[in-house]
C-alpha cells in the first residue's frame, strides 16, 4: 500500500531540508519517522497515527504559545501531509497528498528565497505530475509537458505583473527567535540569559558605496538609556528627534547604504554614525544626539537608503540627567565607585579594562544566569550585553553620562555581488559615553574577546566550541567551498533583489505609464482565467480523444501480438471474425480480456486502462 509513496516522501524530505530553519525539531523528526515507515513498508494503526499527531501538534503550542502564525501554519501543513501519507487508503487520499504537497512547496517559497528553492520547486512539480499521471493510468510524455509549460509560463508572467500588490505586504518571513538563541531584541534583558545557541537567520542585506573596514561594521539599531541596575529598556525619550530635509547633505566621507530588510523590524538599522536616511520618498536628517529611529508599526519598510559617517562624532551640548541614573543601593554604589579610580572617561575606562584583563574575565556563550552587576564582577564571565551593561553602569556611577546601543557588529561580505549579509549571529551591544561635548563609542567586548570584533559575529560563532572561543579548529572549510557558496549566493541576491522591487510603488508606476487604472486589474484577471480555462478545456478534449485512440490502438496491437504467439491469427479488420476465433479457445482468461478490450473501445467503459494493459501482458 505504501510502496507508491517514495516520490511524495522524497519531495517532503528535500522540502524539510531546505526549510529546516523554519520547521521545528518535532516536524523534522515526524518527517523522518514518516520516511522510515514508507521505506520499510510498515503499516501503522490509527491509534499510533493519532498519538504521533497529538504529540507534534502539542509541541507547536509549547514552542510558539499560539496557533496563528505563518511559520506555525507551514509546520502544521507539513505534519498533516505526513499523516495522510501514512494513512493513505483511497484515491481521494492520494489526490489530497498531491494537492497538499503542491500547496506546501508553494508556501515554502514565501520563506525560502533562493535559486536553489526555485530549482527544487520545478523538479518537485515534475515529479508530482509524473506520479499523478501514473496513478490515473496515463504516461507523461515530454512533448505534453513542454506544451503545458507553454501555457504556464505566459500565465505566470501575466499574473506576476497583473495581480494587485498590497501597499503594506504581510511579513511572512519573521524569523521568530527561539528562547536561548542569539539574536537582536529591542530591550537588553541580561537576567534572562543562561546560554546562547547559534542562529544564522538572515536579518538584512546591505550594499555600501565602498568596501568597509572590519572596525566600521557597527550597524546601529536603537539606543537604551533606562536601566534597573542591570537590565536596559528602550523608552520614548530614546527616540531620535529627526527633521525632514530637502536635499542630501553628505560629503565623500559619507558611506551610502542600500538596505533590504529580510525580517520585519521595529527599527531602521544603519551604519554608525548615521547622518541621513531615506525611507520611501522621505529624506530625514539626524540631529547631533543620534538616538533611536523607530519604524512605523503600521507601515513596516523593507527597503531604504542611509548615509553614514563611520568614525564621525555624535555631538550634544547638554545630555539629560537620566543618562546618569543607576537604581542601586548607596552601599553598592560606593563599593563600585571605589573599585575603579579616575575622574574622566579616559581614566575610568582604562581602570575598568585593566581590572577585566588582570582578573581574567572571559567571553562565553554559556555564562549561566547572572542577575546583578556585583554577581557579574564575581563570576567574571559573560557575553557582549554583560560587558556593555557593566561598563555603562560603572561609568554612570563615576558621573559620566552613558547609554547602550544595540544592533549588529560584523557581517559576511559577498565579493561577487558586493553586499554584506547580516545574520542574527551578528547581534551586538556596545556603549556610548559622553565626554567633551560628544558621545564616544566604547566596545568592552573588544577588550575581552577581540576575536568577536575582528571576525564578526557569524565567523566568530563558527569558531566557538563548547561555549568558549577556540582560536584553532581542525575542521576548517576549504576556501574554494566558501567561494563557491558566495558565487551561488550572488544569484540569489540579484534575482530576489529584482523580485522584491516589484512592489506596490513599482506596479503603480508602470500602470500609470500604460494608462491602466488599478481597479481594472480586478476585471482583467478573471477574464484571462476564463479564457485560459476555455482554451485549455478545448485542448484537453482534443488531446484526450487523440490519446485515447492511440492508447486503445496500442492495446489492440499488444493483444494481437500475444494471440499470434499462441497461434491465434486474428483479423485486424473484422472484429466479428476475431470474436469467433477467441470463443473457440474456450480460455476464460483470454475471453475476459477480449470482452474488456471491446467494452473499452466501443462502449468506453473499463475499470483501469493501466490494469487492462497488465492483464494483456500476462496472457
């Protein structure tokens, strides 16, 4: 019963591999179990199937805490198809599996945007169509497939341009972080950190006007100034007081960046130090204080341009008093102040760095939960947020205005397509301290773990073993493998860069050029579909007549050939004469095949053409 499911399970396994970042561990395990059941032809009972389904569905609720989400929907659909494969008993089940897999691989394209997935989708479609043809007793010929594609490609092209775009598209790819994964969060809740796992989900791609030095790869997200003595939160006062401008005001020192956010974000990320940003048709200049510039929650922007001055100054005349606030007890404040001598930023920062290095503080992705600054100073281990928070609080206690900046540090550069890819592994937190009329950037992580800054987040994480950084690794990926990966990635970038530019604005622009009103599309599309359905119905009707005749003729020729080997020379012209010869054999098996062959050809009734062909071959 299950032996015909190899093609479907193969498509499902490849799908799970390509979408492994979106599918949960429970879903991947369920697909593996389904593959083993199909491979070893194990019959499963209804009780076992229901138990597996309840276990998988419960895991979704535990992981996500909800049931309405694009990623959850993809997991549910994958699991349901596995269940149908395991319980298939009727033709209806096969049809449900066929259309379910088509829906699944189509939905996957909303999450996996790569040329590899386009190739997979095409091959999977051909495999499923071939399997479907085999089931209904027809043979999929190359010329038939080619002719069908002649219909599909023009229609796909038309619908791609004619289907009305949404002004605010639904962000299907959200890359929701699981607890314990590395990634960017607006607030810095250090007390919740226990250990961190690698998370290479992409966040944004950016093309810069020049090649950037490693120390310039600080992508500013938001500014945090309010703390509870250890953790930090974004408040309204941290938002940038920006102003619109009429034209760009930048020099050769400024770096132009073109961003493509790959996940929904509450903030604009920009190379430090931003001067101008152009979201949509607006051009905004920043004032000297350079605080957070948030996105509008009701109109998330995926593509924008920014102009930054790496190494530039962030000027401010008189920082607010809240940059000095530290809600600790007087005793704790006094003890911490006495640990670090100095009166100005340079002196205090050097004393902090000296203590960190002398006391052998270390950088680890598994620091355990640290609930206060004093506990951190005792434990002497942490990640970037531990070090940034501790330095910021110490500086404040020394009467130096300080704030945290969260964003990303690093990024993978593609030398073939000239873009930087920033992933969640690059998430980072650093410090800005006020001195002599300007905010100065400090990165305490660079004191303790210079490899994190010199390599960038993603490359650094690849060299982390057991939670602690190791400089050397025996298992190194050959350089040509990385170059080959970059070469393939450039085509993904170029293809989807073009694909994603076809948004509401681009469609509106070319519609105006053709003098077509948007509301007309809602009439044009149904008309095209009706015309296509009529023409394709006529084509299928003609094709079926021709294919039926050819297939029936093949069955007759095969039957004549079999009878000739038995010494029965039937008349190819007179069915009556052949009928007399067949009856004379008194062979019930041959008589039954003869009657079914006549019923198929002259009455159009037969259970299965494929089955009849097998019976003729068995004579």
